[in-house]
């Protein structure tokens, strides 16, 4: 154990690893895009867009996922969409509101994930949950799942100060690193499990795994 009494730590993405939220987040963003783009006279196939957005969602806020889509999705390569910053903000807000409404009814957890978390805790591993969603959306889900007592702490998208312009995933891991340093947990005792890949974690000295099952 460390001086602070905390041993090995595993940082786990709530979105995509604990809960099967990524398709739901992709749908919320796609539906918002389709609706707002239609108002500008640009028609987009909703089902195709949801599929295209799915790999762009992990590790990103809605605004970041949308920016990535604007840069890479052919269906969005229209001047009326590309350069309308107000439209971008409206889409992100609409997606956020739709996502919050979805979360209010609960989200599915991946099969067996609670048992695997309990096994980690039983071995003395402390769990940090990291989410791309907002705290008010995640905390009720954790209470429903009975996960609150398994966590060392929770880091959500709206916990992270955005002072440097860094991507939210990087900023989230930087904030997690600071918190763990205060708890005197060496980074060599920490690993991360991320559906989006572990680049941000590796850059800060954590070991990381890119997988969709804990």
C-alpha cells in the first residue's frame, strides 16, 4: 500500500466499458445533426450517420465528436454546415439534451461488468471511473448500479477545467493524474481501460489498454 493507503488503481471509462452508452450517444448526436441540417436544406441519412459517428464518440464530448465528424464525414461537407458555428453549438446542445433525457431512463451495463468490478475491488484494486458525460447524468446511474462504494473517485466531462484548449480526454487524464498524485499513488501502479484507446493515459505515464470489455 502507499502512504495514503491506496494500492493499485484502474481507471475505467464509464462510457463504452462499464455502460453500453456509445451507440446511444452516437444516436443523440446523429439525430441532432439530421434535424438541424435539414433546417438548412441539407438532407442526411440518419441511420448511416449513426453508424459513421459511432467510432468518433468514445473519449469525446458532443462538441468534439461533431468537430471530428465535420472534418471526416462526406455527407457533412457542405458550406452551409461547415462554417456555421452557431449551428454547431445548437447541434451539440440538442444532442446533450437528448442524451440527458435518455440517461434519465437508465442505460444498459455490459454483461458481467459488475462482477468484474467487484473482483477487482476484492483484490484490493481501487477504481477511478472516467466519463465523457456530465456528473449529473452519471451519478444517478452509478447509484442505481450500486457502484458508488467501488470507486476511489469519479471524473466527469464537466469536472475538467478547459483552460488550455486541450481535448477533453487529455484534460480529464491530466486532472486524474493530479488527483492521484495528491493521494500519493505512483503512476506505475495505475492502468487504464478505454474504448477510445489509451493514448492520453500512456502520455501521462499510465499503462493503458484499448478494449471494450473490462
